[in-house]
């Protein structure tokens, strides 16, 4: 029995070593490079959150909601991947037609 536990413990330890965690800078870099994202403003040093401005044609929850914020870059990236949808507001329609709004 003693051997089985040590073998199992060895397997768990080896798995733990191979698991790599995403660094915060990696998530921030991936977020900035995402095709749905226009601007990422990291205001955490000022006590605020990470603010994401989406490209025209994309919205967060409601039509016309192009800006949102989360506490960490990881949360923002997850939100962009899961909750950002195509937008059909007038600004986005105008941007698609390349019409400048006055």
C-alpha cells in the first residue's frame, strides 16, 4: 500500500509541474491583440479596473454598449470571448458603410 501512495503522489507532482499558468501580461497581450478589441486601458495602478473599448460592429450586453471593464485582464479576455456579440446600433451600421457621423 505504501508504494501505491508514493507512485500516485509522484504522478500528481509531475502533473503539477507540467501545468503552466497564463501570466497576467500574457492575458493583457492577448486581449490587446484580439480582433474584437480596439483599445485596452489598464487603470489598475490608479485603483480602477481594466477598461476595454470594442471595435465598431461589436457590443458587450446591449446594442451600443461598446465599452466595459473588469477587474483583471483574464476576466476581460473571458468576457470578450463569451459575451461580446455583433452590434447593429446606428454607429456600427454607419461605420460599416464608412459614413462619417456629424
